């Protein structure tokens, strides 16, 4: 009995692991073909060749739908991918019984693409190319803001009401006189006309995210330089973010000039907008959303170029109290933005 129970448990675990692994695959539909000039059916060997043809076509189709930078990288290692098709396209499933037409036997196939393995080969390739370029210096400025106060305005609407005190006399054609009510306009609360709420912000440099963001860039083989060492003033970014969604040109120019003078190769900037605290219905914990925008300036060369960008994209954080939830949301948003920028930077450098 115990043995049977153990077998059931092991079977369940294997099924679960297979399901999880399969969830990482991207499904691609293609048609595999094999030449069969003299017969209208395919032998077992020819069917196998058709499925292999489908694997190759599925890989090519998947790569063609990626961004142009990843396409260039994968084209450089395409021979390695094709020599290990079963690793990158581990599963092909026939969708029909196949058919013969004009000397070719074709079969519809749904192929599974192992995106994790393909991303691994991209990372390996880009890291190798980054190291060839020698030490690369990068600094970053991530600033946050949240509502300090909100001034709300009630809406108003116009209603026509009878004014019983305002009466005017009218006279009919036969000379009889009478009274009629005067119609007046009265302004009351409503939603026909409404002024936008006025939000006052406070901005700051979130210390909790600094080590996490540095970790992301360091793992990507970038040498992280603290802003103060390059004479970059993060407070000027925070001051601009209080007044506007955009950092002023004057602040940008001062930071770029200082970064170039210090010999930096890249400067990453991100703004994090902290939303209101709410209660997460699923857990009962406090929940905070943070919207992030970020980009990287390439300081190499005569002109500064914005070569990577991310956002606006929103992340959330949970916590037992609003402060913890906000910290977690900031860390999640900043880390995710840094990882996205790193991916784009790696691809740019490997070109």
C-alpha cells in the first residue's frame, strides 16, 4: 500500500514538473515538408524528416518575431542553435495526418520553443562581447515621488428652478390679467463641470533601491560609479520630478557634462511614481503600485545618445504596513527596470 502511495506521489510530482517546464515554452505553428516525388504517402523515415523540417522552421519563425537586436545576435549563433534543435525546440506535435501535393508531403505541426535556453545563449554571447570591450563605467540616478497632498474640487451643474418670489404679471387678449412664475438658474453641486484635482508631490532618493540596482548592473559586468564621484547631483533630478513628469534640459545637461568629464561610458536614469496604498483583496495585506520610466544615455562619442528605454510600466509590492509595501514596490520596480535596461545594453554592445 505504501509503495502504491509513493508511486502516485512520484507520478504527481513528475506531472507537475512537466507542466511547469512546459509552461516556459512558447508555442509556434508551422508546416513541415519532405520531398516525395514518386509516392503520394510518406514513409516513417520521411515523416521524421518532415518533423525535423518543422523544428527548423519553428525556430526560424520564432527568431524572426523577436526584436531586431536579438535577431542579429541569434543569427550570429544560428549554426549552434540548429545543431542542437532538440534543446531549443524540444517538442513537435502533429496537428493533422499530413497531405501530398506536387511532389511534397506536408504536415501541420505545433512546436514548443524553449525560450529560457535561447535567452541563455543570448546572455552568454553578449557577456563575452562585453568583456572584450574592457571595463565599462556606468552610474545611475533613480528618483521617486509620491503625493504629499491632494486638493479635490467638487463638480458643479446648472439647474433651472422656479423662483416663487419672482413673479411677473401678464395680460391675456380679453384684458384679463394673471400671474406667471419667473424661471431662474441655480448653481448646485454636480458633475457637469469639474476642475482637475491639484496634486502636490514630494520627491526623494530612495536609499532602499540603491544596492539592488547596483547589484543588477554589477552582475552584468558593468563597473558602477556612485553619482557623487562623478559630480552628478541626484537632488536636481528629484527637484525637477516634483514639478513635472520630465527632467529639465538644464539638469540633464549638467549631469551629462559631469559624467563625460568623469570618464563614464553610460548614465542610467529612472523616475518612480508611487501610487496610493490599498488593501490587497487576496491577502489582506497593504499593497502599493509604482510606475517607472527609465532610459540610458550613451556618453561615448561626440554626442549623447539615448540608446535604451523602459516604461511606463507598473509594479506592485505587498507588506504588513504601508511603509513596507511601498519599499517592496520601489525595489520591484527599480530592479525590473534595471534588468530591462541591462538586457538592452548588452544587446547594443554586442552589435
